[in-house]
């Protein structure tokens, strides 16, 4: 055990920092997100992530949001395991036939007002999987979608921008 700890201290942090341009974008989007989340969700946006049948490329980028580099929790975003506590449903991948019922149940369990975001090209129209014997296609074939985040997979900065966009869209729609 001591040998492992000694090796950890000797090695240090091996994570590469973000480029200055990307860091600046994250800070700008993060500040705007923090203000909107504070105003709309009382400083805490709970997101329930559902993989409806993806290749896991989008999940890797979404999990990167929680790493020490992007650290989405500093902006008030956290992921929850229960849809009953979620403010937003973030869905990735095309909806496989095996996940259709689970996705509907998760959507129905989220209390209103519900925000649904489809991440990745597969969530938009089925992507490379399309519509087939195993895939129903995009998320909107099963549940209503408020916003799409395009990319295969979308970068963490794009994910943060998409979350900000859907919060702003929903806030604007509620004030009309």
C-alpha cells in the first residue's frame, strides 16, 4: 500500500490541461450557466442521463464534464440516479427497441416542467444506426425533445452550450 502511494505522489498529475482557447470558452459558458441555473433552478440543476442504445462515445464526453478539468459541479450541474429528482433528461444514442419502455418510464417519472435534451447525432436521427429491426431512430420518435446537441460525439463545451441553450429556450417560452 505504501509503495502504491509513493508511486502516486512521485508521478503526480498526468492529465493534460485544456488549451487556453477551450478554457476561455468553458469559463464564459460556465459563468452564463451558473447565472441561469441559479436563477431558474435555485443553484442546482439535476440531470438524469439515459443511454438509449448508443456506442458510448457520447457518454465518455458527458463523463468528462464531471472530471477535474471541466468540473460541471462548479456551475451547479450534477447528475442524479433517480429521475424523480431530475430537472433535465439527457438522452444519448438511438432508441433501441429494448430501451423504448425504459425511456418512456424514465420520462414519465421526471416531475414537470421536464427538459429533454438529445445528445449526439444518434439522438437526433439515429445516426449511423438509423432505423432498423433493432433501432427506432432518434429520441423524438419516443418522447418529446426540447433541444438537440449535435456532434459525433459532442465535445464537453458543446454539451455545456446545449444545456445553456435549452435552459434559455425554456425560460423564454415560460415568460411569453
